[in-house]
C-alpha cells in the first residue's frame, strides 16, 4: 500500500542505529537523518549518521561568520539546524514572543566521524563497527508526556476571523497560521530521547525524519518535507500543501488519494506556494531556468497521502550558503504568500515564537552541496529546563473553514505526540464555538 523501498533500508538497520546512537554519547553533537526506506528521488542517502566536537552556534545569527566557518570546513560534512527566527536577519520583521527553549538561530557541527547507507550499502568514515558495543537499553516505564496548547478553540476562532478579514482586505492571499503544544517536566535521563526517536520512526516513518543532539537541545523529527537541496548548480525545492491520513482499507485508501488529487482548495493552496517558491529561486537562479518540474503529485507515505510539487532552477553564480538562504528562507509552505505580509500577520496572531519549528535541518557536504528538510511534525526539547514543544499549522485562504483548520492542527500535533507515547490535555472543550 505504501511506496517503500525494500525493507533492507529501514527496520533491519534499527539495531545498528541503536548501537551508533549509544556510542555517540562520547561526543557533544550528534545527528541522524533517515528516509525510513521511503522512495526519495532527490535524496542522496538512505540514512546518514554523524558525530562531532566542533560546532558553530550563533544567536542572533552572524551570517558572515557562518559563511566563513563553512568555508573553513569546506572539505567536511557539517550538519545542523536553522531557526525560523533567522528570517529576522533577512527582513524588517519583529517577534514579540520569548524564545522559550533558548534555541540559537544557527546550530551546526562538523562531522568528525560518520556512517551512511546508500542504496543498501553502508559506508564508514572515522569509525568502524568494531568500535561499537551494545545498543540502547529499552526504557523503563515513564510517566505519560502531557502537552497543552494556549490556543484553544475560542481563541483560534477569534484569530481565524481576523485572518479572514485580512484576506478579504487583500493583505495576503494565503497565511500559514500555527499553534504550539508545550510540556514540562520531561524526562532528561541519558539516551531517553535517542530511544524515543527510534520508536518514533517505527510508528511514524517519513522521508525527511531526523534526530539532533546539540548541547541541551534535542530534535525528534518525523518531517515529510524537503525545503531545499543543492546539487552542483541546481537548486530544488519540494513544497507540500495538502495532506490526508491513509486508510487501512485499500479501496478507501485509493478513494482518499483521488479525493486529495482532485481537491480544488488544496490545489489552489499548492499552486500559490509553487509561485512563491519560483519567485524565491529566481532571485539566485539564471533567468528562464526556474521551472515547476511537478505539479500536484500525490506521494504516499506509510501514514499519509501528500500533495507535493517540485520546483528547480540553475544558480546564476557561485552563491554563498547565506546568499541562497536570504533568497529562499523561510520556506513558503510555512509562511504563506506574499511571504512578508503573511509573516507579519503571523507575528501578530500566533501565541509563541516558532524558533526551530518551521526552520530547517540537514547537512552540507564537502564542496557545498546541501539538503535541508522542513522542521514540522517535530518535538523540540531543552533537557536543561525539561521543557518541550510541538508546533502545528495549516494554510488559511478565503476558502478555508475554521473548524476543519483547527482539527487539522490538532491532528498534526497528535500524530507526533501520540507516536511518542504522549497525549494532549485540552484546556478548553468549547469546540462547539468553532464556526
């Protein structure tokens, strides 16, 4: 039913990944990028694991220093996270909210040792399998992870109405409006979140999933979306707009797939973001080279169907990493369009600072190629404060309905929280107030 590669690329490697994550505890920084055996034509690896001791962290972002650090490490793999707040360096925007998890704008490390799997073949650099001992020990029973959201149904309905007014005034024609779900007193024991990530990708396998350990920060991502990939002179983006949960019944599953493919609202939202991405890429690509290679393709992951488009272009010169980011970041699928107007409205109405949520995580390879995901369907944890956050949002247009948009954010958050063994505790049950 799902579009998956042979099982040799996914679950059989869990034991090896468990051993690698256990071994990684002797390093301050660790990352694991994993496609979970799902077909990814634009991907370079089945999975990529790396550890390191040298890092670059900046808050607020010092982009000149970051480019210099990347150039100094041009012969190495570097892996890390770019915060959504990096946008404040690119545009005259404000964010009135507190950085709840103390996440820096940029957090990258240089890979001292890495292991990757490509087309089923495992390659080792800087370590060998003989360096590894036993894998992670199964966790003892933990107390349930309880998440709450400040944006309850009445609050969401009020903000939704304000967004609708701005849409009617022509302030923008699509806006990604997000909620956040927070938890306190989370487990901080050794290896807990490494084990939790392996459990997560068993229950929620996605093509752009990732684990990241950077000081006190942990990222457990079941992201399905690629933000931007560079290979040579070519840039490629794969924006997603349109998602439906799959059915275990084959006939019903095919019906849902057709329904998503033919949904005019989803197609309209998708093409708005495609136009935005084309415009972004045109800022750094040769005139006439930017094209939508695919429109409204339906890709089926094990748990969801998604409407994905593919946009690519050819760089017009040898651009620095930060120059490319300035033209394209943050990704249009998480802002709306026009991008600046949509972000300004989100700053006014959202109840939290996004931080790493709806930012990007990935790697830059020796020589300058890179691949970055979109940090959605992701848990962010600060183990020093024992706090965590999950964000969830959706695109709102003139054709959107308040109740369905609220349920979509709830479902997206639940998909990650439930997969980690947690639950959402509603602060208000006034769902009848949703129009």
